[in-house]
C-alpha cells in the first residue's frame, strides 16, 4: 500500500497527516517527523511506500483552527484494532468539543463503566490524533493526563474548544 504524507503549519506547531489511497487518515499528529507518525501504526499496518502529497484532511485541520471545530468530523479515518478499540475510537468521535469526559465517563460511554484502564488504552493507541479526538478525555480528577503530542498541545486544544463552545 502507498500512503500520502503531508505536513502543514498550525498554531500548535507542525501537523502531519498520513492518508491511504482512499484519502482516509491512518495517522496524524503535531510533528514534522515522518517516522514519529509512521510509528503510531502497528508494524503490520504501516504502508509499504510513503510519498509526499496533499490530503483532503489538511483543509479540515485548517478549518478547525479557523474556528470550525466540526470540520474534523467529516474526515474519514481508517484504524485497525480490536472490536473494543474500534468502538472506542468511534465513541471518541462523538465527544462534543468543549465537553470533555473523564476516563470513567468515557468507559461508561462505551457501555463498560468498569473498564477504565481499557478506555485509557484506547486513547493511547489512537493513531489519528485530532480526527479521533482523544484529547477530549481527562483523568478522573479532571487533570490533563498524558497525550502523545504533549500536554501543552492538549491544553491548547481543550482551551480552544471550550472558548468556541462558549461562543456557540
């Protein structure tokens, strides 16, 4: 499989998108490091060839940063995981901007209220940052918790989304 990689500038730093031939996002994040993006994927899911190009997802990222937080919702994502991971990544896409959940709340949204650790693992294994907004899940005490692209980026994303939610 050949994939397209594109890096764009955002207020939170360079953002790289890896998309398949159908223009579905495979992986993304706040880095210009191609290997960092590729290593978000399991070895078996990494493309055989990666070429620089343009993705439709880049326009959605630009729109998101311009204030259209819903722009990322229309971007197609392709991740390969277990049934629970797939359900979790779908559930992450339903968390409204400005209304983050705790890991406990996220586990409950999955219909598995006692599965807090697996819920956290779903977030940690999410390769399609921003498009599958794992940044919208917080620790039980409301603190940020970890984020593959750094707590500073996570804080700015949450602050941006909260500000937009207030305006809406």
